[in-house]
């Protein structure tokens, strides 16, 4: 039988990137030894405080 994950992830998000952006991701992967998914998850968590501040800023 297959392994069951405690918190499986069913949602898929895809993005289109330029050749330069893809090369940049590949460079990050080589330097960090992380996969693309982990890099993007970390980027989201790092960006969130900035997005939260921007949303609360008076216009």
C-alpha cells in the first residue's frame, strides 16, 4: 500500500515565466539546494508582511 500524508496538498498553482526568470529560479535552486516549490513557499511567507503593510496604508 502507498504512504498516506498527514496533510496532503491538493491545490496546484502554475505560473508563466520568461526564460530569464526561469534561469534565475534555477540559479536559486542550485545555491539553496531547495526545490522550486519550497523556494516559492518561502518567498510567499517573506512577502506577506510587506503585503499586509501595503493593504493597511492610508490612501
